[in-house]
C-alpha cells in the first residue's frame, strides 16, 4: 500500500440540528449547499477527495487527515468522526473487527460502547453494544458514566462505521442559504465577531471598510477580513470594499459641530454600506456595535444613526460585553490581529453627544456635502479576499512616497551617514534599536523609516505594522527621500556628503 493510500481518511459528517429538522424540500436545498461548501473547504486545502451526499449523513474520503479540521469548520456541520473501520453490516464482523481495532486502546482503561442502527437488520443496536462490549470487557472494565474510551458503531444502508471520537463542528446554517449582507468592518474585535455570527446564520458577507488611517490601517483590516474569508467562508468569495474616508472626514469636520462628529461619521459609514449593498443586491447591513460600549453606541445614538439608511441593520453583539466578545474572537481566530489594530474612529471631543435625536442628526448631516461621500464610494478599492496571497498583504502597504504631517521620521543608517545628511527633523536609530524599544514609539503617530536602499527599513516597517504601529519605509531609500526633501525646498547635498 502506498503512503498516499495509507494517509487517506474517511469522515462521517453529521448535519447541524437546524438543518436536519427542516422540511424535506428546504433540507435538501440546505444540504446540497452544505455539500458544496464542504467541497470548497477541501479543495482550498489542496486535497484529493470524494464527497457522498446521503440523506442523513455526508461521507467524505480525503487524501489527508487535515480534512477533519476543514470539514469541522464548515457552517452547518454538527460534528465529524474519523471512521476507523467501514465494513458490511454483519454483527459477527462488527464484533470481530471492533475487538481487533480497540482492544489495545481500551486495555486497563474504562470504556463504553455506543451503537446506532438505521434500517432493518437481523440484529439490534443493543445486540451490538452487548456483544462488542463483552468482547472488549476481557481487556478493560465497562463504565458507561465516565468512560476513558467510547467505541461507537453506526449501522446504515448496509454498512457499519466504527469510530471513537467526535470533533465538534461549527454548527449553524450552511453559508449562503440565507442571502447576502454587507458588514462594516473596522478590524477590531467587535466587527469581526459580528461578521462571524452572521456567517454562522448562513448569510454571505461582503465587507465595507471606511479607511480613516492610511495604508497600514488598511493592511490590518484586510488581514482580519482574510481570516474570516479563508477559515470561515467556504463556498463563498467574499470581497472587501475599501473606501478612502479622508475627504468625507474632512468635509464632516468642517461642517458639523464637534460634539456630533461621531454620530454623523457613523451615519456616513452606514450610507456607504447601504450604497454598496444596493449595488450587490444585499439585504442588510451588519455592524459590531454593542449597547453602551462607547459614546456613539447609546440606545438614543444608535436610533439616530439607523435613521440614515433604509436597509435593516443587524447588530448581533448588542447585548454582549467586551470580555465575551474577546473570547469569541479567540475562537474565530481574529483576536491576535484585532488586538494590534489601532483605534482610528476616536474623533470625539471632550463632551460628545450621547442622546442624539434623529431630527438633530439629520440637521447636522444636512450641512455635509454628500457628493464627497459619493466620490469616495465610486473610487473605492475592491479586493477578492480569498484570492489574496501573503505577499499581497505585505508589499503594497510597506512603502510611503510622502511624509504625513505630524509623522515621526527615523533614519536607520550609520551615524556618520546621518551626520552628513538627514531628513530635517529625523531621529537616528539602528534598525535593531527600533524593534528593541517599541514602547518609545507613539502608536498615535505615523512612523516613516528610511535607509540607504529601503530594503532594511521595509522589514522593520512590516514588523512594526504587525505590532499595530502605522509604519512605512520610504520608497527608494535615501535617494527617494532626498528627492522628496528637495521638492520641499530642503538642502540635500551638503559639502562632504
């Protein structure tokens, strides 16, 4: 037998209760979609596989055991068992194979035998439990309440399946059976968990990201969205719509009284999400808001924000506290990334409005030129999340071609090179020193690094971004930043350089 043949696994997949209890016609539609999603999960793992769609079970044969985890992550799956023997439904054969397979595993331990029989056979499930239990009882003690090993037998359609473990599945409904929505994604814990909960209810999502913080922020949010796409969106091709919010934010600041900024900003974000939803044929907007978590999320403010759009707004986290949300993010797999995402929405003054009425919000928003928002939506960037490669999440976001106002500039060259010339106001640090003393860097500022060729600082910028800093390597290295300095009237060629 070849190594490939030995590595193949057979999986017994059980349907989530909500799928199994549907009316026959609906169940067939849901189960067909579930099979499609399972195939996509296995295909995305590069596996050779075969899926058999039976009415009460789905059988999967795959070329590697990694299939077990993939299938368990598909919404609509209750649990998965790796089949350790698949034999004809004959009682003597079941007992003989079961004893051979499990006697060493149960030896000197407590065990139990479970059996399920579907269909008509000359033996009952109780016969299986009694006879196989008696065979294994020669090696170990039976304990039905607290077994160390549970030997399971399932008989159906002329076959018997023997297994000893059940891996919990994702549950919920198969992705795609409940239509489409758009999710406002900020990259933090809340919106990612809200998205996951809607995916679990069978709703396909596209993501709308209103970028208030530049390329490094975009990279962080796209990385979070990619976890949701790659690990939880089997059977779908979610996209993220990146809307540059620099000009809408400037228009808001110039027109709206500052205590209303946060509420009006959210209204504009909702408007962007609704506009994109209409283009996609989506039926709802999903957000990660939780009552009372921040000033814009009081009950009155949420009502005032909802007033901006006609589509329903789903808030699955409305009653959750932060600790509960973070625990869910850990399960989803987005927590490590979300923990490093900077907060860019905090444009609130000292006394933000906390009980805004819809008519007051409408009055404030009427002062904003919404054509700026329309232009931002029309010029948005759309990324196919599952098509992105690792390099796509790094390369486009590492380099800067200008220095934003208020940014810290760090020269990573040798001391004598820095003494000969450096960008005005730049501070010199060795690359290792930057990483060794991260706490010296302010997370509220952008950091522009440069070296001779831009290669070394690109690596440092990537590491800083992973830690939640807005950091870039100046494109073109020393020559690039000297050219930029010259364009701004700074001296670039001192004597002896």
